[in-house]
């Protein structure tokens, strides 16, 4: 049986909100016993996706969920915005591609760090990115 609990819903409207997302995600990771490496992966992905939500999606929300399934623990982060959407997801997920002059590692980096990655976008309507991190899987 799977149980999912939403622990936090955080707004992302300005730069300081990215810091709040990072802090909250780290606290959750520590509370469920993630290793330091797992915490670092989770917080790095959260930071990149929160920044994308602010910069490209013009703000939105981050939801932090805890999922328990058959004895395993997954921390799931869901980022939603109502921005312009992503016209070419394949290009956006390519390492080094940036529509804003950055390093181009936000989406592709988060996908590499996460155990689960899901992206839904509709041009003109917004984007939802969901990433899941399982405890005990960081050594890979």
C-alpha cells in the first residue's frame, strides 16, 4: 500500500523563496534519514527547479511530499508554474541548453540527480515538474 502526505506547499515569487525551498527540503531529507549525499542531491535538484520556476515560469509553487511504499521512503518535489510553458522539451532537457543565459543544467541536472523525473508542460499554460528521491539509493 502506498501512502502520500503533503508536508509543505511553498510559494516561489522572489529569490528568497528559493532559499526557503532549499531549507525546507533539507529539513525533510534529514528528518527521514537521508544520507548526506542523498540530501545534497535532493537540495541541489530543488534549488535548480525552484530557480527555473521563478526565472522561466514567472513564479509558482513547490510541494514537498512524503511517499511510503512497501517499506521504502520517497521524498517527492512537485514544482508548478503558470508561465509560458516549454515549447521544446527535448531541447530544454539537453545539457548546456539555456534560454536565459545560464549553464543549462537545471532541468537536465535535476533529471540526472533524481530517481524519478516527470515533466508536463503546455505552451502558454505552464509547467509541472515532479522529481522523486528514494532513501538509500544515493550511491549510484
